[in-house]
C-alpha cells in the first residue's frame, strides 16, 4: 500500500475521531490526498457531479419525500390502530405490533431513521402505558426500523445496485423474504423479553375492526402500488418512487383530508434536507473511492481479499465481522463506497451472486443502525422519546443478537434471497 493510501485512511479515521461528520470526513480526506499527491484538483468537481448524476439515484429523494408525505397524511397512525385492534388484547401485543408496523413502514419509507421518527411518537405511549420499560420500548422501535433498509423499497439497495451494476428491481425482490424472516425473529425476541419480565397489559382498540380497516386500507395498499407496479412492468423503481409521492398526496388530500396546501412547503423542505444529507454522502464517498483507487488502496484491499478467497467460508465470515464493526461506526452508504470497489472482482472470482451479497451486506449495515456507539436509529429514538441514549443501549442487545442470528441464516443459506444453487 502506498504512503498516500495510508495517509488517506489515516486522515479519514482521524477526522472521525475528531467527530467530523462522516460525509465531510470522506470529502476532506480525499481532497487533501488529491492535493498532496498532485492528482489534479480539477477532478473534484467532475467526480462530485458524476457521482450523483445517475438515474437510479433519482429514486432516493422521491422515496424520502414519499415517506414524509405518508407520515404527515396519518397513514402510520391508522395502521398502528388496526394492528393493535388485531393483537392488542394480548400481553405482548404492543411489542409484536411495533415490529409488524415497522415491517410495513419499511415498505414505505426505505430509511431506518425516518421509520423511527414516524412510528416512535405513536408506539412509545402505547407500550409505556401498558407497563413496558421506556428504554425497551424505544429500543424495540429502533430495532424494528432496521427492517426499512432490507424490505423494499430500500434506499440502501438502490445505492448498492447502482455501484455493483445489478438490477434495482431484482435487489428489491431479494430483500422481501429476508426482511420478513428477520421481522419474525425480532418478534420472537420481543415476545420472549416481555414474557420473561412480566410486562404488558391487554389494551385492544375499542373501535370496530371494519371501521379501522376501511381507514387503513389506503395506506395498506401503498406497498402493493409501488412494488406491484415495478414487478408488473408498469414502471421502473425510479418511476415507482415518484408514483409513491403522488399516491401519498392523493390519500392525504382527497381520502383522509389530513393534508392542506400549506403543508406542501414544510414537507418539501424536510424531504429536501434529508435527501441532501444522503446525496452529499454519496458524492463525497464517490470521490473518496476514486482517490482510494488512484493511490492503490483499492488494489491492496483487493489482493488481500483474493488471498483469503482460497477459503470462501472463512472470507465470508471475515467480511461479516468487518461490516458489523464498520456498521457501528460509519453509515451504510459510505461503507458501500469504501468496500465494494475491492469486493466486486472478488465476488466475480468466487462466483458469488452479487444480489445475494447485497442482502448479506445490507443486513450487516442494518444491524449497525442499532449497535452502539454510532447507532443512528437509537439516537433518533432517544430524541423522539426524550430518553438518555444510555438507557436505550441497555435494552437493545436482545434485538442485536436476534438480528445476528438472522444474518447467519441469510449468509450461509442463500435460498432466503432467491440465490438458488449458490
């Protein structure tokens, strides 16, 4: 590895230790090495623009806006009421409902933090009113939200497919069964904790089931509209994101009548800020990846991985450990850009299905969203619930272990992702 490669890595991790935002740390490290190595500063602007000027990435701001619109329209609240009407009469009903609604909302927002922000204010009061520990309630919502980057439509899958060159629709399809299976595992873990600690009181929704179903039906149709259109060949995933926005606006303005014209600007601003954060990370991570490739860092990583490729199971285990560790420190988009350039030729060498590997990698990064110290879902949950982050950390570990169990299933039994014969 060249001295510039070591400088690039060292400067990046130094900036992280100084608590510089990840996107900025990637960009500063890359620009500094490009300047010191006289690689041509003029490539910065070109690379920045080229990194985000990709048609599949256009789906990201649309899916973020769709999630914002559907949250403001009141879809999440109506679905929570319906699920509580079905299982709220059981002692563990509220905990199971939190995971079920998290699974559904994952098919709407595509973002873990956005799911926590949408569902937390609705689910926390229900669970605490039924006797659950507040830290457990906050941790459970954060854990359920990790499913949002596994169950399609997933922003993480869009970035992965763009980098690897796989079909976004195929990547979405591969995430459905693993997302459902992981949701069931989280439900079992939540049920076990609630029963062991003796929490929970029956508190079912008193309104008739039929009335609640009619209210929630338009929201329940959302994943079928988006995913059905994709797999029915009606529109592409990028077009599906735009359809999701207009579907949410239609439900909010004309069905539920919960949205007004003056709500449009705040929704656009909120979605614009969230989209800008993601796209800035994409742009700066792309520049970092280019710098890493130019100074030989990617080649060094590639040869290191190929040296381990003689034992594919051992390599897979090491990759999972690496992604789990990186996921606790760095966001998913940055990890894709940091590791995939070296991994893509190794996958081709071993004959690994890139779609299956996308699921395995993304599940690792989903677990990172709830694993301290840098667990974005937990920090959003702490902000929404008003609890100290340390209190949520103490309650999150059963769900981390349950998620790791799911990861092992997907990594060593690829049939869950449809990667038959791998």
